[in-house]
């Protein structure tokens, strides 16, 4: 067992490790065997305030620090992740039930995003813009917003905390991070420890482990943060956006999805099966980009379905510590119960179970459903778990209509022998991201990542980080003399 859970079960505020002062503890459990990993006394509203005030104090000097000097912190953080990869992997497996494969996938992406943060420190550039006024020089500066509040989810907590925290810091901001209650170490205090050891000045990054039941909207309403970066469900995201708007804050929202993987009549069926199984079942389907729906042209539906079902049945479910395990536990019992309820609801509506999964504690084995009634709510909602919905269609027009018939618009994929046919199909889908002849689950450091409709507001990665975590300031200089009318 990683020592992280004993060493990092605290708050990290103003460069100090300290216990929270709340009246109750968050208990951190291993979702596979329910082993108690840590007990963390929660942070109160006072500690949230102390964290934001510390970030505000530290940020002024940090913003004035030479970006080449700032860059060195991220270079060191990257080296530390590489050195500690096995320990971090163990923590991912223990705290969120991620398989060894999933932990390697998350760590690979985390390192890629840290590499990009090294470069991001040098990315802000100013501009000189012409003026219609004689003698005037218009300078536009790209400056940090000040302090960023980050709220991260439980499914890829290390990656998705780093994905906002590292760029915000690289661009000269202070940060307060609130990890999900189910992943307070991997998504929170482990990130703080990493940057502390990398030489980040104290106070710039603070981590508060707390719960809405204790602090309400204090994190969102606090006057210090100018931007809130939230990753999570659309229901909570709507509330975050509403509170932020009422307090004149910018929100960057990476929310849920109901992505479809589409198999056209000329697709490579074997390859499409592999892509679909990965896209639906990676990390037990607890991925916002996961292929909730697998849409297959009737011309190839029989062949695809037979091969898809066979591959799903071959997936090993069980202990995520076993390297051969593909399906580990979902994050908690409420998720497990919800998934069981969804399958039962679908069957009651008339769906057919080609594979009927079982639920034992938090271990939910795969289900594959078809014959789902066209009006079923199940087809339009996010299913955060190992339940695949197979939907046949007749021709491209029906496929486009079915893919777009959801409030979400995050990711998706289409399989076809004709790449340009796939691109033309992708252009008709209302999503922020779409992939031709690949899976639905992708993230890369310099492409704009984000969704349309209920899947979010704004983008992350690459140059879009500048839009997310900096602002523009116009300073004009009059080299001559202006004339005034009075």
C-alpha cells in the first residue's frame, strides 16, 4: 500500500500540511475491497478562505517571476512523476479502482500535459494594434487572471486535476484545488506534494478536501478566484455556471457526454469492434467520452453484434491489482446501484440483454443491451458504467439523426472505409470532438478539448489554456498630444 494515504491525508494551505477543523471526516475507501485508506478531517469555510487568500498573496510575486524560471518547476514535476510512476500507479489502483492498464493510460497523459505546461509558461504574447489617433500606440498584454479555483472529478483525478492546475500555474496564476471526495489523495493532496517537491513557492497551490454539506457554495462564491474550472456532471455544472455568472466569474466547464460510435456499412468490422469495446469499457465506462451508444448499420449489424458480444464476454472483471483485469469496480455503491437500476429499467421497457451483467458490491460486470425502445430516456442520457447500448440504423441520414438526438455533444467516432465520407459525417454531428476510424476516448495536450450543448462551456489544452486562464489588458500610450473638445 502506498504511503501516500497516511502521509497526505491532510489539507495543504499556504505551503503547510495541516488537519481540517471540520466536525467530521471524509473516509477514503478502496472501492474494490472497501479497505479504509485514509481519514481526512474536512476543511471548513474558514479554511477555504485561508486557501484563497494564500493563493492571492503568493500570486503577485509569481506573476512577476521570469517565465523561464517558472518553467523549471514543471520540468522538475515531470521528472518526479517519472521517478514515482509505480507509487502513483498503485495509488490510482487503490483509491479509484483503476486497472493497471488504466493507471498507465492516465499517467501517460499526465506526463504529456506536464510537458505541455513547460512550454505554456512561455506562450503568452502581447500585441501592438494600430490606432486611428495620431501618435497613439495600443499595447495589448496577456496577463494572468489572478487565482483559479479547480474542482476535479473522481474518474481520472490525477490527470484532470493536473490538466487545469499545471497550466493555470504555468501562466502565472495561484490555484486552489478541491478534489472529489472519493479521490482526495490522487486528485488532490498528491498533486500538492508533487509541486511542493518540485519547488513551487508555498501558497501558490492549495488543496482543500471538503464537502458541499460543509461549505455550501463558499468555494464558488469566494471573491478571490476569477475563474472556476470544473469537471463533472452537467447537473452540477449548471449550478457552477449559474453561481459563477451571478458573481461575475468565468467558468470553464468540462461536463458529461453521451457519445456514439457509429459503424457504417463499409467499415472494417473487426477493427470497429475493438474500438467500440475499448471506447465503452475503458475504466469501467466511467469516462465522459465513453461510447454510451454503439450505432451499427443493419448491413453489418449481425456480424458486428456477434463479434462485439463475444469480445465483451472475454473481458476479465475483478481485482484491479491483477494486471489481466480489464473491468474493475465502479467508484462507490451508489454508482453500482444506479447502474443496476438502469439495466432493470431498460429490460422493463422491452430491451433485450445480449449480455446481462451482475453486481457484487462495487464490481459491476458488463451488460450489452439492444432493442431499446426509440423513446427510451436511456438513449439520451449519460451512462457512467459498463453498460453498452447497441442500436441498429438504416443509412447515414438515420445515423446522423440518432447521434444528435441527445442533450450532450462531447465526443464520438465513425468507422468507414472512406475517410472523407467519415469526415463529412463528422461535420454533421453537434459535438466538440469527433474521430474517424478510431475510438471515442482521446485527449491530447495541444488540441482544443471540450463539448457543445450540455457537455460544457469553453475549451482546454494548447492555446485554449490562454483563453481559460489569462485575460487581455489594453494599455495605450499617447506619444504626441491629444486634442480635447473642451
